[in-house]
C-alpha cells in the first residue's frame, strides 16, 4: 500500500477541483491511500476581494511572511511515499497559506527526503513563485520530481481582464467576447491523466528514483517573455513591499496612500515599459534564441512540456 499526502488551499474552489480531478484515479486505486490536508488560515482571506484588501496583501506575500494556520490534521511523524503540494500564486509568490505550511515544523518533518510533486493553478505568472517554492523545498530536504502548471484560459490580455474581474467581483462567466475566468473545465478534467500516470509509476516504485513521473504529458509550458516580465515585477514588489511594511501592518489604513501611488506607478509602467520591452524582445529574439531555449528547459524542469505520452493516458495530443 502506498501513501500519498496532498496539501492544498483554495479560495474560490478552483484549485480543489484541479486536485480532485488529479486524485480521482489515485483514490479509486486499492493500492493507494490518499490523505488530503486542506489548509485553513485562522483569519480567512476575503472573496470576492475589495480593491484595497487585494493590494494590501502583496507586501506580506512577497516577503514570505506567513499567516497563522488552524491546526493541521497531519502531525508530522507520518511517512508518505509521495507528497503533492498544490498551490496558487499570489503576487508572483506561493500563496501565503502554502508559505505558512512550508515554514511549519510539520512540513520540515514530512518533507525531508520525500519525493514531491508541485501542482500550480494560477492566472499565468508562476515562474518566480516556483523558484521560491524550489528554494523552500530545498530547505526542507525534499526532492522535487515533477511540476504541473495549469493556467487561466484565453490570451494573456483576456486573463489580464477576466482574472481580476473574477477575484474582485466573484463573476466568472464570459462577457463582451472575453472567455470565462480561470482554468478551463476541459483542462481541469484532463488533469486525471496525471493521476493515472502517478498510479502507474507507484506500481513500479518509480517515485523512489530521480526521474520525473509526469514527463510527456504536457505538464508545463513556460513562456520566456513572461518570465522576464516577472523578474522585473518581483523586484518592484520587493522594493514597494518593504516600504509599505515600514508604513504599517497589513490592514492599516496608513498604507492606503502609498498603495494608491504604487497603483499609478504600476499603470504607468504597464503603459510605457511593457510595449517597449515587447518591441525590444521581438527585435532581439533571433540573437537570444539559444539563451531562451536554455531558460525554457530550466523553468519547465523537471516534468517538461513534451506530449509524447498524452494518448497513453487518455488525452489526445
Ligand atoms: C491576491 C492574489 C494575487 C494573485 N496574483 C497572481 C499572480 O501573481 N500570478 C498569477 O498567475 N495568478 C495570480 N493570482 C490568481 C491565483 O493564482 C489563482 O488563479 C486564483 O486566485 C484562483 O485560485 P483559488 O483556487 O484559490 O480560488 C492571484 C490571486 C490573488 C487572490
């Protein structure tokens, strides 16, 4: 009998649906026991968010300053054959409940020397957060063997509109030619392929090796131009986040004027620097081909974006 621990937190329920879809084949298997640990912040985050509360959490997100969690159901002394950490990205960092788990004493004990699969459900900017997650996993002595990323449907511009609308109003349905917000139902449903592949790998003890279990299943696709924008965005979040933490604690109205200035700064950056960098990047693209390929391999590791096993596990290419 193999034991899998799944750690998750979800605000709107989207990530829980992704976890359910992936875990369905594992839960159905007679040879596998699945323990799901759902994280609960002592002080729940609001949903839908007010604009101020939404922005006000960013300094603590990027500083990896964790909120208090309600007691976990796992103690820390249990031994799991595989651990799946499902998380969403908040302001280019793992969401605070997951950061809190990663910094807990239980995580330190549970994760040491264990194979870990990270499962991300987010808008489409995840590469910085995953670098942070890799560091946190390293600190606990865990072995990252796979990373699966699901991103919101539609173009970059479409989700730039639909995701904030969803989070600030609770409205997810399509409107004005934009698709529905969030990860598509089809992508969520197709996550069962990962569960099937994990079940198959566990039968052969492959989780004990170093090779990914989920290669060839389109587990992740890294967009390198996005990665570069994330680096710049993360730097700006760090600087402004530090300033905001000097002004007051999370929820303190004194932060409001600084946040207002930051929003104006962000909008100016987006209007001026983003189009400029798009033009520059397309001009330099032929020269940087090799470098981009190397970066793509790095950010897509360990699972990669190959599709060669899609049909084996019930999904067309
Ligand atoms: C405060 C906040 C900040 C977010 N920042 C990002 C981000 O930087 N990158 C990204 O791709 N998605 C971001 N998202 C979207 C989430 O990653 C996620 O897709 C969405 O919140 C739904 O997750 P749920 O399963 O918890 O409901 C953010 C969401 C929230 C609430």
